[in-house]
């Protein structure tokens, strides 16, 4: 192996990785949010979850993106762990679209000659465009980079002579060693697509046999789960469960594929021969699809049992909407991250509003607000990347969520100084009206999936405005009583403090509820 060949291989691999990155980001930005909404609606059943997991991965060209998205769904409480495992299983099948694309366009149609013009057009659109045009530019540039990189990989591979038999030996043990090399390739490259493309190029150059390539493809599939696990280290309980499920699924399917590698590779070779495959690249792409599809078929009847087993491993920990906010959610996409932050804000708001309602009906209340929870939500929102987010749809929700957090922070200040219950003074009717309105909101908001009822929010607004009017009247009356010595200064001051507190608190509760309604996107 010459130094020139090594440098050419490194350059080709770098171009391919850069191309995959731009292609994935462009596809996610162009259609990612729409696909996520469709995915969320259509994962109710196991079959639909597997199907749309595969389609989502094909559309975004990234199993990691799909895995992080569905892990985000679990963290946000939008799907169950069983549904998430089904999507992850489908995602493994969706990753086979990349080997087919590389095999067809890189080795059969050979569009490398047109890759540079495509790259140039894409880069131009990406630089001058915005919104969807910029996303389209990223897709074209990524497409051009991928096949330019493959061209360099092919050129560099011509100067490489691998003797895998001498390195790994012969027999079934050598296959397992090659699978281990496949895992290592994915971990080092951080992309099973790049590892698979390198294997296809090596097979096309005659540097390895078809069966050796199959063993490496299996290892690369297992390595993709490890890549996802590395991203989710230190995540919440839901994230750890989903990541463990992904690793266990990929590992079990990988082991089964290695055990039955002879019949699976023979079937793939037959498919490749039927497609006129001479050097085995189409057959290797077929093998990737066949063994992953076979793994899904084996796992499919046991998905629910597998999910329960994963839950038992971790046991029951304190799992709240706030604790589920982690970097995996931020990477899963703007809409999903905002949904999770919205649910966390709603969870914290319920406690504060409940304390306010109790005080308005005359109960003695001591409430210690979770100030750290609000800070956690704010830090989470600061980690969102807006570069690949459709701000046209996300920005209004994000702005209203920030308004909600501001009103929630003000409420927390209010509930830390709840006035004591005074005897002998009759508060205005607005107290009771506010308590009834807040009680209706609490009942509605305990289910985050509930559709907002406009009458509930109108009632809180009306109660806030009623209390404001009545507070002015009561304040005038109390000051008159002080002046004419009808009541003591201390008693009147306590009543005035309660009026001021209730007026401001109910206003912030109304604005908090209204901001949360707008931020929900419903």
C-alpha cells in the first residue's frame, strides 16, 4: 500500500462522510418535521411503526437520526417503548437504502462524471438560498460529495492489496473477526453508511471475497447501534431504555446473521446474479437488506415482551417530563424538542397553579417551587440548533414557550410569598371565580394530549379582569376604613397585601395558561 493510495482513500472517505452529513441535514430540514409528524401519528401499531421507521430512515439517509428521533419521542412521552423498538427495527432496514444507492449509482450507472456539476449547483444554492432552497442545495451538494468520494475511494483502493485470509485466518472464526472489524469501522467513521461504502469499494476492487464482505456488513450494522448509544450516554431513563433496546436488537440480529451467514449470503448472491451482478456489489447490498429483514421477522412477534424485559432491567426510577430533557431530545429536531420542553413546563406549572387555586379558596398553603426545574428547561432550550429548523413553524411556538416560562418564573416568586389566611375579612367574588377557572384548567391540563377548550381560557381571563376591578373597589374601601378608623392599620394592610398578591398572581396564571396554549401548537 503506497502513501498516495492511503491519502486518496482518506480523502475519498472524508468526502463521502461530508456528503452523507449534508445529504442527511438537507433531507431533515426539507421534510424532516413533516416526516416526524407523520411518524408520530402512524406508529400506533407494530407493523406501521416498523414500516415508517424504514421509510423515515430512507428519507433522511440516517438511522442515527431516526433512532434519536424516536428516542426523543419516548423522552417526550409521545410513544411507548414498544412502539419505539418497532421504529428502530424498521430503521435498521431503512439503512439498506444507502448500500443500494451506492451500488447502483456508484458502480452500475456511474454518475461520478456528473457529480462535480451537481456539487457545484448544490453549493451555489446552499450559499445564496434560504429555507427550502438552501435545504435543496445541501441535498445536491451532499449527493455530489458522496459520489465524488466514491470515485476517490475506488482510485485509492486500486493501490491496496488486502490479504484478509492471512490476517483473520479461515473458517467460521475468521468471519466473526471480520464482523468485529466491521463494528470497529463504524465506530471509527461514526457512520455505518461510510463503512458500508468502503466495503463495497473493497469488494469491487477484489480486495475481499463476497462472504467476507457480508461478515463486515453484519458488524457494521451492530456498530451503528453502538454509535447511537455513545450519543445517549448520561441520558434520561427513557433514553437509556431506548438505547439499550437498540443495542440488544442489533446485537441479537447480528449474532443470528453470523450463525446463518452461509444461507443468507447464498440467497443474496442469487439475488445479485439475477440482477446481472458481476463483482458482487449488488449482491452485498441485497445481503444487507435480507439479513435485516429476516431479523425483523424473527423479532416481530416478541416486540412487546422485549420492551417489558428492557423496562425490568432498569426498574422504576423517578421519571418526569423535566428529567427527560437531555441532549438526545435537542438533536431529535426542533418541533420534538419544543414539544418536550412544553410538556416539562406544563408539568411544573400544574404545581404552582394548584397552590394558587388552594389559596384563593381560603386554604393555608406552603409551596416550595421547583426553581431548578425551570432553569433546566431554559438550559435545554438554549441547546437547540436553529440552523436546520424551519423557523416559520417553530418560531411562534418557541416564542410563546419563552413567554410561558417568564410568567411561570413570576408565579414562583408569588407562591414563595403567599399571604397568610386572615380571619374576619370577606374577599371579593373574583377570588372564587378565579379558583373555579383555575380548577377547570388544571383538570384539562393533566392530560397533555387534551385539545385546549377555549371556554376554559376565557374563564381565567374573565376572572382575572373581574378580580382587577374588584380589587380597586376593595382597595378604596379598605383605605377609607383605615382613614375613618373602622379597622386597624395592621389588619387592613394584610388585606391589601392579599388583594395585591391575588390580583397579580391570577393575572400571571392567566397569561401562563394562554402562553402554554399557544405554545402547544394545537
